[in-house]
C-alpha cells in the first residue's frame, strides 16, 4: 500500500509541498548509501530533488507526517535490481525519537517488498543514531567496512598490471568472489551479471583481483577483491588507481570489507587516509531456502577452503 498507518494515515508518498521540509532539513540528512554520497554528493541536492518526483525513476520517497512536536520525516529507498533495494537517506535524524525512525524504516521496507525486492541494504557509521533504529526495524549486520581516501596518485614505480575484464573472465571472477566473500555476504549482495567497466588482475595465470569502480562528479568509489596470494598488495592497489581513466583530480575511495582487512596495511603504505568504520546491514524480505553448494575452482584458488554459495532461487516471500 502507498498509504498506511494505525488509526490514521501516517506515511505517504513525497509530494511537491514537502519540498519546504526537504530544504529546511537538508543539512540533517543521513545518507545510507556510501557510494551515492561519495560519487554524487548530498542525496537531497537540487538534482536529487527532481529525481524524487519522477514516477519513472527506480525509487520511492516516503514521508512520515509530523506528530508530537516532531517534524515530518522523509526517507527514500532505491531499487537497484529485482533482487536488491537500498536505503538512500533519511532526514532529519538528530533529536528524532527512535520510534518515529523505526516507523519510517518499516514503511520503506514495505515499499521494497511491494516492488518485489528480496533484500534491503543500508550502510551506516556504527555511532550513528540510525544504527540502533535499523537494528530494531529488523536489519542485521552482515559485514563491516572502512573507507580509505586517496587524493593523489600514490608514489612509486612498482605497478601491477590490471586489464579490462571481458565476459570470458566471468567464471574466473565468480570463483574468486565465491572463494573470498563469506556466504553470509553472498546471500545479501547479488553478484553482478555483467563485467562491463570492470578490471581484473592476472598473476600466476589466475585471476587474483577484481574491481568495478563507480565514477561520479564528486569522486570514485572502488571495492577491490584481492586474493591473499597477490604478490605485492601496495603495487596492486597502485596499479588499480593508475588503470582508472580521467581521474580529473577527483579523490578515489577504496572500500575495504572486514574479510579483506589485509588490504589496509597496503593502503597505509600508499598514504591513504582512513575513515570511520561502517556497518553494512541487510533486511531479508524472503525466507532463505538454504542449500549448500560447493563452488568448483582450480589452480591457486584450490589452496583455500571452498566457499558455500546460498542460492536465492525458489524463495518464498514472507508477509510484510
């Protein structure tokens, strides 16, 4: 449903008359999509506002009506695919009662469920007031991450050579991801169907690295996957930055997940600046039919234990 509440309509779709509140509390917006914030800037900037009101866009913006002296809350959920939805922002967050944050979050979850999504994702600093509200709304942490900021090309002549990926690399990249990414994360984040605009790192005649940078006017975000067998991590990271075209002075943000923490030492050697730790949360909207499947691998990858892949097919939707 588009409108729902207890006893009265509490949550409704964003409309033109909500622009005043959006403008008034724009500085109190909490972005829950790190890549969006670092590549595009504020999620409530002028161009973003126009996107909120376009019905053909893959997102829904909802408003929780003002009550009890608290201003109206505004939040948005974006539909990245048929499988995944992602929370974009909520405002205002400061001094807002947790119960109202939870009510708005539950409304956004309902929108994602009505859209047919299977999971809703969010990213938030661990000390944010939204962290506890997300937990109480049914989200759970499936990994942690830290952002590292590179503002200049790292010094040094030792560069690992990255190549543009082709569809012929798809199986090797998938095997790499299944080897290094924990099953809990695989069940929350779908593997990309296409390798367009991504890079691979070959060493020992194996694909030992994969990265798919996201470019925007404010910056570039990349979450590399590097095998522990990579010979020189700083050289691999330096080569990845060098492979990106047209940096144009934009900072590069490297996202390091907890299961890839061995990359942080290499980033320190490159002079990158570390940011605050973030929780990556998921809300499953379907009941997982867990079935263990071992991923076939060969070569260097066989030296490590096989990863369990949790297929999402055949899941039964839960009532929302």
